[in-house]
């Protein structure tokens, strides 16, 4: 996790779905966020402060860096085919909008430049997903089908992450790149609402939604993919796009 600013940058990361060929920004990195030096004895705290300073910009987005709004965050499509125990679903979500990421609270961060890692614990009071869904699967042994709109709420989301980054050379300069990302996500509450289940059968739809919410912990083990995907976009995919814009020596000067 090369420098504190990988962290910044990955948060700076709520960035666009633009092409791999990154446009050069008009200004140096220091024009967009506070730079933390590698020699800073309190590097982790510097990163924390930088991220907090960035919050308002991240929420609105930074067009010059191709960073879109963090809250709400829009994702065109999410797809998963998974499940365990009593819940097994194949599901496609489109036109996904995520609210709540802008309220993240950074609880802990440790930047280790020797091992090039960053460990972080972040809490988000709530995340709300709205989307169009297309689903088929089973609850217990009963078939489950539906196509319509849905609202998925997760409360008190805790994310513990470990990120490893590496240096890559491009045009004679070194740039950062995320090599590996591991995380664990837990929630204290989960409420799901799927409209138009079973072709609009109101009784079956209400019964199914009630069953899902009465057994939300098990249901979350199936739907945990959704917050994981959202944080994955923040921590890796978009971060790498930002890394392409500034050499590592500019992000993390001595």
C-alpha cells in the first residue's frame, strides 16, 4: 500500500467509469488534496486527516480527475449467482444507485510503507441500494422469481480492509497500482424489499419479503456481495484510475 495517499487516492477514487486511458489533470496532485510525505513520523494520522478533508469533494465529485459523485454512487449493473443454506439466488441488478457512502467514518488506519500495505477499518451508518432487479432462485426448496424494482438497506456497515499495492514503470516514471485487496464486511441490520415478486402476486410477495427480513442475517450472507462490490469500486477499480494520473513521487514525496 504504497503511501498514505494510496488511501487518499483510493478514496479519491470514487471516480468515474471512464476509459483506461487516463486524461492528464490540469493541476498537480497538491492542487486536489493535501500531500503527506513519506518521512512523516505520523503518516497514518496524516492520511486520516487528508481523507476527512477530501470528504466534501468526494461527495460532489472531482470532474478534473474524472471522479464522479460518491454519494449517491451510480453503478450500471451488478450481477451475482450465489447463495448458501436456505437462500440461493441468481440475480441481476441494473440502474443501481447507492446512498450513504458519503457518511463513512474512518475508525482506524495503519500505513506501512515497508510492507507497502494499508490496513483500515471504516464504518458507514447506513447504505441504501435502489435498483431494477431480475431474480430467480430458491428459498428453502421453494422456487423464487421476480422482476421489478427493489430497495436494499444495510445499517452500521463495518469494513475491515487490507490492501497491497505495487510500483509499475511507465514512460520512465513509477506509478502505483493496486495488486491485492482483501476485506471483510459486517452489518448490524439488513432490510430488503423486492416489488413484483412472482409476477405481482401480492400475497406471495409479502410473505417472501417478510421471510427474508425475519431471517436477515442469513439473507445478508447472500447479499453481502452488494456492499462488497461498492467498496471494491472505491478501493480498487477507481483507485487504479487515479494512480494512472500522478507519478508516485508526486503522490508520496520524501
